[in-house]
C-alpha cells in the first residue's frame, strides 16, 4: 500500500510522465512527418533541380564541342549526348512539377525556354558543321545568353529546394534534441521523486522497526511510537499505540485475576485441610459407636439366653 503522503508525489509524477510521453509522442510524430517530407519531397526536389541544371550545362557543352570539332575525325556523338541530357532535363522537370504542383505554370515556361535554347543550340552546331564559323558564330551569343538565363533560373530553383531541405533538417534536428532533453529531464525528475518516496517510507519503517523489537531471548517488546504524518504510517502508529495500551490493560487484568486465583486456592486448601480433620474425628467417633454397639449386642445376646432359659424353666414348672 502506498502512503497518502507519497500518493500526491506519485500522482504528480504520473501526470508529468503522461505529459512528457504525450509531448514526446507529438514531437516524434512531427519528426516522422518531417522525415517523410524530406525523403519524399525536399530531397527529391533538390535532386531534380540539380539534374536540370546539370542537363542544361551538358547540352551546352556537347553542342559547343561538336560545333568546335564540326563532327570531324569521328567526333560526331555530340547530338546524341545532347539529346540524352535533354531527355534527362525533361524527366527531372516532370518530377519537380509532380512534387510542386503549385509551380507548374513557372516550370512550363522554364521548359519552353529550354526547348528554344536546345533548338537554337542544335541549329548553331549544325551551322558550324555546314558553314563553319561564318555560319555558327552569329548564333553563339544568343545560345550562350539563353544558357545563362536557364542556369540562373535553375540556380534559383536549386537554392529554394536546398533552403527547404535545410529547414526540414534543422526542424528535425531541433525536435530530436527536444525529445532527448525531455527524456533526460523526466528521467531525472522520476529518479528524484522515487528517491524522496523511498526515503520517506524507509524512515517510517525504521521508526516502526524500532518500536517493535525482538530481544536476545526471542521476546518481542513493544513501545509507543509517534509519527507526525497524515498517512497510513501515522495511522498505523496510532493503531500500534492503541494495541499496546490494550495489551498492557490485558496484562494488568491477567495479573489481577492471577492474584485472586491464588487467594482462592489458598482458601480452598485451608477448607480442605479442615474437612480432612473433621473426617478423621467423625471416623473415630464412628469407631467408638461401633464398639459400643458390639458390647450392647453381646449383652443383648446374653439376656436373650437368660430369657430362653427362664422360659424353659417356666415351661417345666
């Protein structure tokens, strides 16, 4: 049974534990939600933005290379490589739109700009192949300018995606730290509360043990104990003191009854002795009566004989 003085602490402790569990559960729910957000949206957005930026640079690089080499000496794979990167750009752009439907209009304009950029790059490369620098050089400035515009827009998308990712990671880190702080704080509070409760109960048990002791001969001794506590230990000390008073009263009654019994036994012994003496006297008197009766009986017999003799003599006469 838990003492009343400890129940308040335990109830407070239970409330704090329930609060910390609820708070940690809420924080962990947000951690799980944010982790899912990072895994399913923030990080894929950053990866898609990087792929779009890299594809724009690769398209520019391959078309510029084939423009410089004019597809001579077997160096004619620039169009193929540029097309592969263009398809990578398209795929990454669709992934980004799926992750951010609210940005679909801006991304469609971005796609249109890329298509124009890619078409101009292929035209420039083909002009270099067909006409040499005279045909390709006029297109080069416009191609480079569009590449810079696309790269700037890509950098903007990439920066926004990385900022969102960083915010999510920072929030997850803060929530995780809060969970550990709450766990450590609640653990310390629980340990302190348990220590206070155990110490309170231990001191009460020590006082009760001091009140009820067993000596070397195995005899149990009781003494009054006073616990100024409004709980079960205080109530138990009152009951123990009441029991001690009853035991002392019972012992007093037993002692008084023993004295009365001893006096009664002495009186009974005296009466028995007197009765025994009277019995001896009665026996002696009875013996004398018997002896007197025997004498009288003998005299009666002799008188009867004499009477019979006298009757015989009378009959003879």
